């Protein structure tokens, strides 16, 4: 069916729009799934680095090895935390764009579920009604980052004092 034919028949146009809407909402859900996978990936890497550090600390008499591992873990950890933070921000921006499109499409549908839901949640501006997940999850890489900066500072301190 051509675009002109669908415009000539409003029911067909609405049905096509609804199908596109369904696909687009599914794509938005997949972005959220990918974001959760990215969070699991970074948490696994960062806790793995801490495990590596704890193993290195157990080697008695290997101060140079411990110091090197502390510095390396600190640098890699800080870089991973920064990358994770940027990744979360990117997913937040992507989801915001997708839901702007969803809201535009909903203007042409009989009922705007997401727009009404967003209104009920105060459009994310009232934390008593709703705190957007990305606002909360962006603090996790910052907290991990502080830990890794402290490890890095500790490693530099050991390097300077030895």
C-alpha cells in the first residue's frame, strides 16, 4: 500500500501508525535492556579489579608488585568509571530522544499512554512522585570512581614515600 493510499483511508493510516508505534516502543525497551547489560558489564569489571587487588595484597614481601597493581588498578578503575558514566549519560540522552518521538506519535493516537503516565509522574521533576532511574544510576560510577581515585592516590603515595 502506498503512502497516498493510506492517507486516503484514515483507518489504514492509524493501523500503520500503531504498528510503527509498537515497534518503536519495543526499540526503546531494548535500549533499556542494553543499558542494564552495560551496567552489569562495568560492575563486573570494576569488582574484578578489586579482586585482583586483593590477590596482589596477599603476596607478602612483594611491595613493588603490590604498588604496581595498586597504581594500575587505580588508573584502570578511574578510566572505566568515567567510561561508565559517559555510557549512562548517552543511554539517558538516547531514551529521552526516543520518548520525545513516542510522545509525538501519541498525539495522533486515540490515547497517549506514555504521555499520561509521564504527567502522573510529574514529568520527572518531583522526586516524591518519581526519580528517573538514570538520575540514580549515574551516582554508582561516581561512587566507584571515588574508591578508585583513593586507590590511585594511595598508590602514588606509596611510590613517593618508598
